[in-house]
């Protein structure tokens, strides 16, 4: 049942502020140059596209050291 969500994606968006270092010091994971079109079509890739904040569920599970098929069986 959960095997079908392997290719679902999530967008991780964050902003970090450092007020003690100055009110204008902040960082975010989405580049200022990222266009709507880019964000609609990109997928994170550790070799080719490390700036994309869109991640496949299957990749996240695999990166955690788990086998997606086994996790999908366990959860359902």
C-alpha cells in the first residue's frame, strides 16, 4: 500500500536568523535566484542539483539507511 508513495515529494523550506550577529543576518535554503518554474520541476540530487529543496520520499528513507520496500511493508 505505501509502496506507491515512494515517488511522492516534499519541499523543505527553512529560514535561519542570527539576531545577535545583526538584524539582517539570515539564511534560507531556497536560493534567491530560484524561479517558480525551477521549483516546479527540480528534484534534489546530491551530484547534479544540491540547491533544489524538493525531496523524494523514497530517497529520504533510503538515506536513513532503510530499505523503502521493507519500511512500506512494516508500516502498512
